[in-house]
């Protein structure tokens, strides 16, 4: 039985070499969401309370549809990255791999469903 400190166990293992890339992707998606969320609220608010035909006509225009799609897509990719870090920090073993795979499937599935719904409204 070896009495090793956490630092000694980690020595020589190196870094994952993805921390900076992940940090920058989170910063870029945060900045994008800082712009997209108010635009989405503004465009969604204009359609809120309208009849079905009015909403279809509103989202048939390219600007509201593109803003909605970008907000959904960037939001779910930001969610995916953030939750992946959370899982990596707090879940261990096989459960970590299962949770990460499930979260990725959930993120891409929800983003695709949202984009599909907006595309159906726009077309």
C-alpha cells in the first residue's frame, strides 16, 4: 500500500490539452448568447399571443426564424459543454461515460427537434 498524495498521483500524467479550447468555446458561446437571447425575446415577444396563422406568417420571415434557430442551437451547445464539465467533475467510473453520452444525445436531440420545429413553421 503506497501512501501517495493527490499531487504525486497526478505527476507525470500531463494535461488533457483541451482546457483552453473548452474555455474559449464556452466564452464565445456565452458572448453569442448575450446577443442572441435578447434578440430572441424581442422577436418571440412579437409573435406571442398571436393566432396560429399569424405565428406561421411571422416565422416565415427569415430574420425571426434565423434568430430562433441560432438561439436554440448555440444555447444547447453551451448547455452540452457546461453539463459535460459538471459530469466530468462529479461523476466517476462507468456512470461518467453513460451520463456524458446521454447528455450529448439529449442536447443534440433537443436542438434538432427545435430546429426542425422552426423549419416547419418557416417553410
